């Protein structure tokens, strides 16, 4: 259940990391967000608050 | 980090944010601190807003007395008069406060608020248009000059002579140990959403925000406060698999619920219990049907569902290829939860939001003001703040036993040290705990079944030494498993104590299948035994406020 990140749009600002309600997002070595922990509630905050619209979340396989 | 504050608010969601704002309104010179497990801009149960304020008594249209009649029916009599009356009485001023902050409440062509009837008597639910509600609350907290400590889990309350004098916890990223001494403490950290296992099998696929793991119930219980309503394990029929809500939004706009036989189910003001009964009687699957609604109504429903509270629904339906104009929406039973907002569970509070411990207040889902919804979180956020400010004016900071602080810090260090190479992942462990809750702690209940959980409980607690904890994020999940276990222990003891069936399916005992008003129109109150350290149950009369 990866985060889908548009690397051309993402500025590595970290808003998604700051606001994730389950604190599961981190930036990788290239500065792009990924889900470090498999505990997503798919609340959509990361997608909603991304200032560049660079991020899309997918639903976990078990619930989609 | 060690700090002193006048009022410590634990949990910066709806109730906690309101409490902090109102405390500063009452006296800007008072020092107010919020400790929040997530990040305050998007935290608690309304991270992406809410579509309704469920209980508003509008002067000239409804009355607090009418609300009390409805609430008594909805709670089957397990309701103290004063707290719910205060909530109803103050609900309209909450509406006006939110309007003043720019939250929109839609009106009809006669300029009246659009209200919907979801209670037996009276139309109390007001539509609200507020995907940004939490951002607005967070902004007001900031403007008020409240100190906010994000990403911090509280693991223990500081107590001295039955008085709460602050709390301890740690930053879930850095592990920094945090001690906050406070003259007054307001618990506002939600119910227990991670109780039984969702049918999808996905641990975090719960209806309510899964960051709420019963933290507040466990903290209050361990500090010596009384709790009640834990036998009322509650679930809802929501969108199958994803467990997102849509009932009020669709059903109050003309949608119907049909069963597998094509029969329309009588909803009696959106009675979720009627729907769940169809499933249990083998008449499922059950569906929400909207294909008879006009296009503009469908668009209205889609606009709300796809922007507010759980907008992920849009993606879910696209993936399943379901269009509300044609397709049916299958409903499934959510996991069971413990909650003061949707249910009857929580810390015992009076109409002043006071718990049974000096210096400790509770508001929102963590407190037992039955079926209070968002209205209750806001009203009791206000009330808790007003009372805490009075308390702070008359009380100095109590003396803190430094050994309590050292012990808690050492306990957390020991887990990090000893559990480094544990053999069970936190996730696997939580899965088995919650599967066992599903097996034994939810309806249908009976004595033997409930006691099976108590057989497992000490084994789980002992096995926690084998959980692998490699960072502070995992340590926070480890702590949450303790909260879940405590919540389940309280629930099972309450379920055993109430030797009757009440609140429909949610406390159905197959060995006591009848409701018994003669003996059981009472609260089952739980507290930690002073000597034994075990859960003690007491039966307490309902406080009727002179009414019947």
C-alpha cells in the first residue's frame, strides 16, 4: 500500500510527515515521502494538505 | 523535558482544543499546555471535519427537556440527568461560537437551520459544512497562546494523595521523556476505537480514529478514577470493508435500507440496532439504496461524503465501480468499540466535568456523557476549562514524588532495552489481543465466554516481554496494547457484573437474556481496588434530577 508520489511536483516540504494522523510517513534518502509503518487509516490528510498536490494514497488491499 | 503548567490538556482533538481555547478566554494569564499524540492541525476524530452537529437545542423549536426524553429512550435509562441536560442547554451557544469562527451551518429558503431528525423525539441534528473544522480549532488554539506539544504519548498520570498533578509520557519519534506538572489536568484523549478486530482483518481499518486506543480509560483507571458503561460494547452498520460512515447523510436524504429479500427495513429514526438485527437473523446482506433519489439529491450526498470526514470513500467506490445512481451500497458490521460519543462508556463525570479524582477533569469521547457526539465534546470542553480555571485559582501545584517520575522513565527505558530482540512483532501481538476480544468480549455474551478472556489476560500481559520494540514508534504501539488490554479488562468485568441484557444487542447476555428494569436500572461503576489492585465493580443508582 505505497504512497504514490509525483517526484516532479514534490518539494520535500514534509507537510505530509508533519500532519500524518498515525505518524507513519517519513522522507526517504531522496527526500520523497514513503510509509515507514504499515498502519495507515487512509484518513487522506497527507493527500489533502500536500501544497503541491504531489501525493496520492491508495487503500490497503484488505479494505479496498 | 520537564515543565510546569497551570492546566494540562491531554489530547488536542475537539474537546481538548475547545478546553484550551476557553481556559485562555477565561484568564489569558493562565498557562495552558496541550499534549497531543498526533499533530494538532489534523488530530482526533474530526481530522477532516464533520458534516453535522448532532445535538443542538434551538430556542423556540426544541427544548432541553425534549432532548432528555429522547436521550432516555436512546440509552434505555442508563443516563444521569444533569450532564446531558447541561449539554443540551449549552448546545446552541456552541453553534453560535462555531459560526463566529466561520463554520457554516446551511439554512433553508426560510432562513432556518437545516435540521434532521435522528432522535425519537425532536429534530436536533444540524447540518454543518466544515471540512476545515480541525484547522480552525488549531488556529484558535495558536491564537490563544496555548503551548502545544505534538507527537507525545502520555503513559501515566502523576498522582499525589488522590489528586492528579500532571502527566508523563514520551515523544514517539525521539523518545524524549516528558514530565508535565500541572495544577489541573483535563483528559480529552478519546475512546477505544481499537477494540475488537474489524471484519476486514486490517488492524487499523476501524470506524473511529485508530489513534484512540483507550489511552484515557487506562490512564484514569490506573490513577484511581471511577469509570462506567464498559459493558456497552457498541458497533455500527457502515460501509462494508472500509467501515466509513454514511448513514445519517444518506438516510436523512431519502435513501432506504433493504435486506437480501428486497424488503425495506423499518429504521425508526436511523436505529442501527434494527439494521444489525437483519444481519444476525440471516436476512443479510443489507444495502443502502439510493437509485430512486433525484440527481440533485445524489449530488448533494456525494459532495458531503467525498469532501468531509472520510473523503477516501470516493476512491473506494471508484475502485469498486459503484455509482450511487444505480448500485447498492453494502453495509457491514464495524468492529466493536468503547466510546462516550457514540456509546455509553467513559470516565465518570458530573455536570462540571469533574472526575472522581481531585484536579482531574474529562471531556469528549473519554468521558461518560452518553451519546454526546461532537456537541458533548465541545460543551464539556468548555465546562472542563471553566471548572479547571476556578480550581487553578484556588490550588497550588501539589508536591510531586520524584520516585514516580524516575520509575516511569526507567520502565520505558527497560522496555526499549529488554524488548529489542523480542520474537513477536507489535502488530502480530495486537492482532491476537484484538482477535481474542472478538472471540470473548463482545456480544452475544455469557459468563463462561467472558471468563475465557480473563483466562487470556494475564498470559497476554506476561507475553508482552516477547514483543519486539526497535524504536519509539513501536514503543508507543506497545503502550497502546496495554491501553487496549486495560479497556478490555474493564469491559469484561462490567459485562460480567450486569446480569441482564440491555441496550439491545450491545450488552446481550445469553445467560440473562431479559432486560430487568426492577434490578438493573443502575450504573455498573468500575475502579481499581486500593488493596487488591484488581478491578472492583459497584452498582450505583441513576441520578434522575428529580425526574422520572
